[in-house]
C-alpha cells in the first residue's frame, strides 16, 4: 500500500461505501454477540456531536473506519473500528488505530477506552489493541460488567 495513496479524514457518514461498511460491522456484531452485548453504533448514532468519525481511503476506495466518542475533556472512547474483509492483513487497522490515538493526543485526552467482544471472533482486535499499549480494565462510562465484553484503556501523560 503506497502511503501517498492513503487518506484518513473526518467523514460525514453520507458516502455509500462507509454506510455499507457500518452495516456490515453491525451485522457481524449481532452474528457474534448476544444482542444485549452489542454496543456498536449505527450510522445515525455516530452523527452525535460528541463523536468524530474518520474513514480510511486507499486510491479513493473506503477500506475502513474508526470514531472517537468524547466522554469528558480528558476521556474518550474508540468506537466503530472496522476494516473491510478484503483489506484485512494489510495494515489498515494499525494505521487507523495509530491515527485515532494521535487524534486523541491532539485533542488532549489522557485516557482512551474501548469495548470489544470476548469471543474468538474479536481476538485479532484485542491483540491489536494490546500491541499498541492498551490494557484490560473494568467497565467505563455507562457500560456494565458483561462476560461478552472486554474493556480496555490506554493512558497517556502530557
């Protein structure tokens, strides 16, 4: 993947490619988790003012996405991290995670949290987060303890 052909930018969630990616994301979440344990947001929910949504495009094709949800001046959460199936294993998720972690630093967040599934389907995501310095923690924000969820955090100091 040529770096010059990669574009990660804020997205208004109106492009058909990004809507399809988010629909696929929700479908996979419900296929791999009990409904009460699915915390993925739909397109409309991702348009909340406290959420900044980013898309990853390569040569004009959308390959992935990620969002930051603000909880306070210093605490944010990663939401809707997704790479399309055909782009898996090409570094898209790593680039998205590095980008969103950098954005969190720029915005002044000292804690970046996330929730992911505890099932085998989510192991690649958990491994990615662990490689980037995330550690398991307890539930945060409005989340409740759930055997189907793993909560992770990444603390930064300024």
